[in-house]
C-alpha cells in the first residue's frame, strides 16, 4: 500500500522499463494497422469499474498499454499516416520533455523559473532569425516570441490583442460593443471562428472574404472592399487572419497585399502558418512567406512539422506591449522585485493560462539533436516525396489533381470519366462518390490513413506527407493502395455484363 512517491532508485528501475516500452512501440509501430479496429465503448468496457483503493505496481500500467491502449490507438507516428498534418513526436523531443517534467518547473514568472523564461526567449529569437522573420519579431528588436500550446490559442491571443488595440483599450473594461469584425477566408482554420466565440464576439462577427482567381486563397481586393463597406456601415474591423498553408488544400494567402489593406485601416494582421511554417527554414521556400514580416503576429506549430512532441506552438508579435496590455491582471501575490524592475519577461501575460510548462526544453533538445541542417533535410525529404506522388497521379488516367500541390500536401480525386464534360454536376457527383469509396477502402486496409476535404464542390483526398519515419516505400504503398481501390470501385460500379 504505497503512501509515498517512488524513490529515485525505484524511478530509475521503472524508468528503464517505460523507456524500453516506448522504444519497442516505436520500433514496431509501422507493423500495426494505422487505424484501430474498435467500436465506441471498446476501451471503457475493458477498464475497471472503480478506481483502485490500494496502490498497484506500475508495471501493470504497461500491461494495460498493450492490452487496452495500443489496440485502440490511432498511430500518429506510423509511417503510413498521411491524414492530418503530422504530429512529429521525435524521440529526441521526448527526452527533452522528460527533463522538463522531471524539473517540474512552473514558469509563470521569470522569478518562478529564470531558466524556463530565458531559454524560451533565446529560442524564439534564434528561430525567428533562422526562418527569415525580421528583427522586429525578436526581443532585441522590440518584439518577442512565446511558446503557446496550440495555433488555436495563438489565434485567440492575437484576437484579444487586436481587440485591445482597435478599441483604444476600452475592450478590457467595457467588453465588446457589437461592431467588431474579424476577417477570414473560406479556407481559414475553424479555430478563428471559435476564437470569436470565446472572445464574446460571436460567430456573426466573422466575415468570410471571397477567394481570388485560384478559388482557394483570400482575395486582397475583396478584403479591401469588405473593410471599406464595414467602415462605411459603422462597424469596426478588428483583425484579419491570413494563412500560409491552409488545412484543407495548403493554400497560401497573398500576405503582402493583405498587409497593405490592414495597414491602411489600422487592422491587426495575424498570420497562421501552423503547418507550413517549418518550411521557412529552407531558403527555397521563403517565397511562400512573402509579407509575413509585416504582420502584427505570426505563429507556427513546432508539434507538426518541426519534430517536437505536442504541445508546442511558436507565436511571435512585433507589439508585445499591446499583447500584455490586453492580458495582464496582477494580483498582489504575483508581485515581485524582478517583475517590477521591468528588466524581465513574465510569460504569464502572453497567454490565457497563469501556469505554464517548460516547453522550450523539448524544442531545444530537438534543435540540438538535428541542427538547422537536419530540420531542412526533414522538410525537403517530405516535399520531394509529395512531388513524387503528385507526378504519379498526374500520369495516371484514374486520378486527377485538385488544387496545386502545396509543399508536402497533395490533393487528388478519382476521375471516373463519366459524361462528356468533367465539370458537369453529374460528372463531379460521380467522381465524388468514387473518391469517397476509394478513401474508405484505403483506410480500411490498415497500411495507410488519408483524409478528405472539399474544394469547389469536389471531394478530394488529402495526402499530407510528413511522418518522421515515412520513406518512399510508404508513399509507394499508399499509391498502390489508391490504385487498387480505384480499380475495385470502378469494377463494382461497372454495368452488369460490362468488360
């Protein structure tokens, strides 16, 4: 009946067992079905009805991992995972996370953990340099960065800062006045609508701006017209969210042109590069980020393509005074000499939670392990693999490509060839049905996992290449599965007696 924590020696022994389990799991994850074959309730049926009254040996947890958890897990680290954008939990980042958890620091203030604060400041400054962000986003340049939990939180924080600035500070005390407008595109992440709801603006305050000629990216001309219309009607434009690499199709908004509209009207510009941001480490991809340095805030996810275990979103602003002005609440028990000196950063004022983990350690460990050259190689490998898949699909009459490939994201659909005009409603409906059937067959096969999106009425397969262990053979296996599924669907839909 343990009534105390593990001793250092007990921890050492169990730690070896737990690390061995993780290492063994990672070694065999590619042999497991990507998706679990369980029904709702399967896990709960296998768990004890009550919590244990007496303590148990912690080796029992590992037994339950094998018995209950792994069979019901979607394996995000599987090399055949092409569904959502990657969650690259490199083993190097796990080691850094262990150090963070082992320290158990609560880094809400500089004084509660100087190392947590200053290492984070240093990392965000250096990453800004390495990805081409201007000096205005660094602490030395008057801006600064912080590690949030997710891009969703960054979107909300950016919106709160925008509300503070555009209201002249009145928002903090009086709240919304009902005139605020937030601008997005049809491809903008849903977290922006949720941010508007959480900030008390309501979904009706979110205005969707029309796309440009490509049908995907926000039109700067349409944005300018929408802002002018709202200003004339007495509404208050608060923030625009431009995206570099949308979730659905990887679209890239024309940030520089959008920034000009925002500057003209004093609107806060937030740039969401949650997935694509890692590509900015590669000079050849910097063109996608044109104008990002003109934004008021910018964020990217370290836990997507930057090899760092969730959660780790990197958020920068060139206006930290407005950000902290929107979020600072100072009770007496948090007052201390360091904070009042003005010489330190207190990250508690940079986001909603008061408490915060030492997330910088896992990111620091990744960068120490891979170096900038390793990060670039990681991104380039996935882009090259996606380009290969794109070429296979372009050369195969069974498939057609959707919007152009964006970095390591490929969108394609089954081309049934029904009808003389491939763009008629009937032809698109036939392609959509076949594409959905192919997706279901591929995912049921267990080797690969893909998801879908809809663009211009077409149901598209999304293939996001980004797994830490994904190699050409895994992309080839997916392609083989797609081709076999397309043939099976075509055969199943052929008229009786055909062929």
